[in-house]
């Protein structure tokens, strides 16, 4: 989980235009929000490894996944023309968010 979120978070800094393109236009300060999301993914992904902060970190990831869900919906609305990704892949991405939330909760509730 740590590798997944650290890698995803780093992409916000490496390829910011990709994330800015899918950000809903009604959100203020898109550049800053993109960097904040990237930083949060990296930090929370690392904190999952800290025993005393694991539960807090995984619930932070759940909150982040819920917070970015509007961007997934916006991506679907843009379709392939706006994203370069086939619409069926964008549609399948929506339930993937639930899988990621389940994964975070599972990790946060594990004893190890």
C-alpha cells in the first residue's frame, strides 16, 4: 500500500498537467489542490508503516479517496476526447475507488 500511494503521490509532482486536466472546474486553486493531494498521498502512504499512526493514516486515505471521487466522475464526463482514456476504462475506475477504500480499511484494521 505504501508503494502504491507514494508512487501515485509523486505523479502529482511529475505530471501535474495530467491531474489538472481532470480536476473539476468548480474547484478553486487547482494547482495548489493538486500538490496538496500529492503530498497527502505520499505522507499518508508512508504513515501506514508507522504502527501508532497506521489507523489514522488509513482513515486519512479513505477521506482522500472520497474527496477525489468528483475528479473521477469529471473524468468520465470528459470521456476519451478529454482524457485520451477509453470511456469504458473511466467507467470501471469508479467502482475501483470502492476497492481502494476497502483495501485501506482492511490495512487499518489489521493488527500487524
